[in-house]
């Protein structure tokens, strides 16, 4: 099982342009940036709409701020989602 430190070290910032995600309300296309971990998928908060990655309104700058602060404190409230397609 991956530890928080291991997962934080693997975080990548990915442009969401061209990705499509399956949600209970239908297919979602997104703009902006999100965290991605190869082999796991895009990071999402469990309480948000299922299937949709965390893409803060602060964009890449907000994600860089999280990375520069060391990443997430833990992954208890997080899970991973994968797109249904990439253009």
C-alpha cells in the first residue's frame, strides 16, 4: 500500500483538455488542470461529484502551491478516477 509521502512524490499536474469523464449525470468534459498519479488516475475528493477530478479554480498555480507545500496531508478523503477517453 502506498503511503502519503509516496503518493505525493508521484503527483503530476496534467492539463484536462481532451479528457472525458463518466459521471452519474452523464459525460463530463473539463478545462483546467488536475493532479494525476500514473497507475492510479486523477485525484478527486470523495464528497465531490463521482467521476470528476479535483480541478481548482486557481488552476495550475493552485496545484503548484499544493505541491510546493509538500502535497496532501493524507489521502483519507481522496480517491482516484480515470477518464473514459482522451483526445
